[in-house]
């Protein structure tokens, strides 16, 4: 992965999140938890069919109507380099409604899971900025705010923000407050 910015416990990189080696990666999932396009599809393909089965089991046991926006669910990573996948559903962007709180909840709750599980390394993709249409600049401000707020309270956790392209990483760095 190509590093674009490196802080003490936060880094911004360009690369493939499915190759991240650590305790967990966050999946920008859809409500069904059954795979999809973009990051979600890439994670499901790389993790193998066991991930789909684990997600079906979560649907049957815990989330029969699908994972609500801003909530998280955890599965093993199966064939991924990361040990776990933290699934979260970001909001679909709407110009007529402020959806910053649910987007912040995705990041905050994933960080809470990392703290509870005492994870040392966690990677996030850009949640909701793809087909869900959230403007990258606005999302960057939300993400950087949540990370600045929560990371000091989680000793030992290193967070990596993984962007698929150099343009996305640079857009984040231009808009974020790190």
C-alpha cells in the first residue's frame, strides 16, 4: 500500500483494503449483509464463501431485517489477511437531509468494537462515498472528527484509512483536519 500520510497512530494509504494485515477491516456493507459491489463485493470475494455464510447466520440470528444504517456487525475474516470484518452500513447521501450523524456512527461504532476487542490494527474504507453518493470532502471532515475524538481513548490502536485511488486519498487529506 502506498502511504500518503503517516501520523503517530493514524495513516492514510492508497491500496486494496482486502490485503490489509491486522486485526480487522471495516466493510462498507449494504443492509442485506450479503455482498454487493465496490468495497463490499471485493471483501466478500477475497474472504471466500464462508463470509457469506457467516453474514447469513447474522441475518438469521440478529438482524432479520438487515443491518440498520450506522450499526455494526462482526464476522471472522476467513481468507482475508485481517482476522475480522466489521460490517457497517453508511447512509445514502441526500442534499435535503443532514446524514452526518449516521455516517459518524459507522466510524464511531467500529472504533468501539476495536476498543472492546482490544484490536491493535484497524482499517477503514471510505464509507458512503461510492454509490451512496456522500461527497468525499464532507465525509473526510466527519471521519477525521470522529477519529480525533475517539482514538485518544483507545490505547494501542492504530487506524489506517485505505483509499482505492491516489485521487481519493488526496481529496481526503485536503478536506480532513488531522
